C-alpha cells in the first residue's frame, strides 16, 4: 500500500502525515509514504484544497487534516 500526502509541505500536511503514520502503526499494516508537493500533479489528481490523502494513487479525502481514527477507517475500508 502506498499512502500519498498531497500538499505544499505546510503544517497541515505534516500533521496529516503524522496521523496517517500513527493509523498505519495502530493497524499493524505496511505502507510506503510519498509526499506529493507539485501543485500541477495535485490538481491533476482532483485535489482543489490541501492537504489531501491518497491511497495507491486514488484520492480518499482532501481539504482538512484527518484524525488518526478517520484515517484508520479509510485504511480499513481499503483492505477489505
């Protein structure tokens, strides 16, 4: 599983990544993390407001910092 954090690298992006890493650890799953900071690529993925969270190249949520619990729910829905 590849988790992408979409955004320019602002504090919200860092917080989203921190929460995503915590969710992955809590669930005991393996994931590679990528930061996507190129604005053209972010827009091509359909994200109009950052930060965004994508799993395996598919945007799940954007426009707010998801909590660890919210990210865990998204990750669990992707696994089953």
